[in-house]
C-alpha cells in the first residue's frame, strides 16, 4: 500500500537537493529525507543536509552509510585522485561510479518500507558536471526498474521518480528556491569543502554555483575558504 | 575501458550464487566476488561466502556493508517479523525491500572501477520465493539502466548483467554445480541459520533447497540444527 502524499527525498546538503526538498514540501508532501554517507571527502555536506532537513520541515532525516571509498575510482572518494579545478572534456574525475544508481536503490528500499509514492532527486542535466547518471533517460529507466523491483510495483502502485530540476538552469533553480524560502547559506556544494563547510571556490561545483547566483541576480551567500576572483 | 574477461559476481554464501561463481569461473572469467552485509539476521552466510570464494578461485572477495536493518520491512532484517515456515500466497515476509536493486547497484559501482565487462547474479525465477526482483524483466531493465548510468555505457561498452540460473529448477542448478565442483556443504541457504551455519530445515529457503537435492538425486550435505522430516 503506498501513500501518495509521502515521499523520500535524497538530500546531499548541496544547493540542488535543498531546492528539491523545498519543492516537495511546497506540494504538501510528507518528506522523509535521506542522506548517504558514501565515503565522500568531507562531512560538512552531511551536516548541512541535517540543517536543511530541519529548516524545511522534513518529517525525518535518515543517514545511511555505504562504503564506496573502499572501491575508489573517483576524486570524491579516493584521496589519490585530485579534484579538477578547470573544465575538461568528457566525464570528470569527480564522477562517482554508479552513485546515483546506488542512492536511488537505497531510497527505493526505504520508500517501499514507508509506502511512499515517490522519490525525489536533485539531478540536473543542464548546468551539470557531465555525469551519465544525471540524464533524463537514466531517471526514466530507473522508474521502470522501480516498478519491476518492488512489491508496490507488482501490486500495481508503482513509485514515481521525480527529478524536478532536471531541465532547469542553475539560475532557475536558485530563483525557485529563494521563492520557496531555501536558505542557501546552509548548503554546501563544494567538492572539497573544509571541515567548517567553507568552499574552495575553484572546483567545477563551486564554479557552477557561483555563476548560478550571478545569473539569478541573487547575492551569493556561500562561505569561501579564501577570496575568489 | 572494460575488460570482457573480468566479472563481478554477487556471492551471498548460498547455493545459487556459489553455482553462479562456478559457472563464471568455468567460462574462464577473472571473478571479483562481492558479498553485501545488509543487516541480515545471521553472519553464517557471509562466512560461507568467503569460503566459497576461496574454494572456487575468485580473484578477490570484497564485503560491503549497508544498513538495511535500519529501515526494516523484512523478516530477514527486522527481528520483530517472523520468518514464515509455511508457503503463503503473494510476496513473502522474507522479501527485503529493493535488495537486489541495491546489490546490483553496488556491484555496478565496483564493476565500473574494475572495468569489468559483466556482473553475475544468482537470481532464479522458477524455484524461487516469489520476490519481484528475481524476474527476468527486472534483470533486463537493470542492464538497460547500467548502460545509461555509467561511464562505460556512455563510452559505448555497456556492461552485461548475467543471471545464468534464472530459468533453471533448483535440481538443475545443483546438478550443474556438482559437475563444476561446487562443495555445497560450504553453502548456507537457510533464512535463520544458527551461529554455526546450521539450517532450520523448515523455512521456505530450506524447503526449496532440500527438495532440490532430492529431485537432483544428490545427497543433501546441509547441516541441519535438528532432524527434519
């Protein structure tokens, strides 16, 4: 039995997923926020997620741990791989193998236990970093998979995978979030934030975020570790 | 870059996945065995997996932990839900929400780091327990998902999801395994094995396994906690 007004919201602590939680709350959904500690370099992002969940009225916030650092293969989980500070062609070193598949799979398990009618994820195919698992076709196939994988799907109440930001620019995301009351100062997007959650200002993620605030005409509330040009 | 002769093999410690590893090894593949500790009731299964991996010549055996007990919803992960000892209609209480999706997702991440060309999983749609994520259509859609989710898929070398047992009876699985040298005495299938890995002889999984040995005409090497009729 699914409850259409109950949702699992993947919450990283970054700008996009905070906006997604605000959108789901604005729709009147009972939101169960899920953060995944997968061995990322810093925990500032996860602390930000807890703050954001509370500020936006999530019904609960759960942290699941899965050790992707053990398998490595990404600048975000293997300290021997540097975080790139300049755009490069192709899929960047910050891509974490199968990360969104794993996070959606964990969300699917929890959604099934909760009887949730939907899972929200903040992927974005426009101002993104070139990750394969941020594309609309990936989300569409995961929704098909969810219907086949679960008790709810078999019993005829398939779960929706909602990716409301998927075709928005970063500026559009920020404008929507500001209207919905998201406090972006709480969020951490940087790939290599310091222990206090201060951003490097130089990585791909910082660059997209900074440009987004500029294009949105919204003052950038990001705390930077050093002055950036 | 993928290596067609390298495979990730999901290994639970049970009868089916041991047979799958033997099949993959028989094909000459370099097998990287993956067991997932997801909060199941007993660890005997995971100890069995380590033994089986070594006996069948896996290149390595990795244990990943993910806490599904925290979300509950299954007799295998929540001690308040009893393991059923009689067949019942519908999806049974031992179904773990999204378990195969989560395990395949973790295998996908590792496969991508290893550059493996395939993932093997011991799902079976015949003598199975009625789980939605053991059906051929589930496996087919996961393969589509894997192609969209990963660097390898984008670069044109999509990973195969191999489920060689999917249409076999339990007796056929056992006959194939015996021919390939699987020592089934090492494996633990019981949903509620004791700390020594001895089977209850009464749960759905024990029943399917015992009937399989009988139908295969192979002596049942299972260690039972008590005499069973």
